[in-house]
């Protein structure tokens, strides 16, 4: 963007191109959808935090249900602890690695159901119903996280913003020259055009990082390790 902006200003000065265009429409064409996508990405990040909290609380509650069951042997308690820890680790790995398939993760979640059936004698009816209730919350949280993980800001809207950001200097540079005046120091025109483009592309990059809050690449990404069942 810096190179494009500099070239546009240089060509405008070289060929004496300057005109007076109302930039309000162009500003709306870029700023409005850009702010809309940033706000949408921020909401997705906040929703992801809610679902991650629900995800961990469901795992911990299932863990407490089994650990507080006096009828169950230590071997069974260790088994369910391993299953729940595996689900937590696999879910976080799924979110980090840009994976779309949920098949492997679903198999690990189904191990809870298989465990309940295998320990039908030690898991009473009341406890079973409670565990199924929190399994529902667990499934809901994981599916919501996967929806955020897979479905993001509409690609067409992002492409639209990016195209207009690249086109903007072509129209903006001659307009700035017209407003400032060709007799003024050229450095002022370069500074105004570069600063404007820097702001636009920075906002676009902020939106791009906010849109995917699980990869730990942005400053505002979610710290997934704090949502593990056995966090440190």
C-alpha cells in the first residue's frame, strides 16, 4: 500500500493531475463496511469467550460428578479423567490448527457416553441424567466454537473492502493535491496520502486478526490454554 500510494502521488505530480471530488461517498464505501466487519469480528470473539467458558465448566462439572461418586472404582475415575482431558486438548488443538473436520473430536466426545453405559451399575439414574444434561451443554459449546471457527466474516465483504482500499489512492492523491495546492511542499501531500492509507490498511489488518481469535497470531487473540480442564 505504501508503494502504491507513493506511485500514485508521483504520477499525479508528474502529469499534473488534480481534481476536486467529494470523498464522502468513497469514505462511506470503505469505512462503513470496514467498521461493520470489525464490529462483527469483535462480537464473534466475545461469543467465543462465552462458549469456551461453557465448554470448560461442562467438562469440570462432569469430572466432579464422577469423582464424587463413591460407588465408582479409582480405575473408572482415572478413565473418565483421561477422556475429559483428551476432549479438552483435542478441542483446543482443533481450534488452533484451522481444521474443519469434527469427526475425530466427535469420537472422543462419544467416549463419555460409552463410559456411562459401561459403568451402568455404578452410575445411578439421577447421576446419569445430570451427566447427560451437561453433555448437552458440552456439545452445544463445542458446536458453537466450531461454527465460529469455520464460518467467518463474509469473504465477499472483505474482498470488497480490500479492493476499494487499493483503489482509493488513485482517486485520493489528485484530490489531496487539488485541496493543498500544487505550489505547496510535495512532502505534505505524500504525508497525508500515506497516513490515510496506513490507517485504512491497519484497520483492515486489525479486522483480519480479530476475525480468527484462535491462532495466537494477533495481540487480541484468545489464550486457549487458560480454558483447559487442568490449566496452570
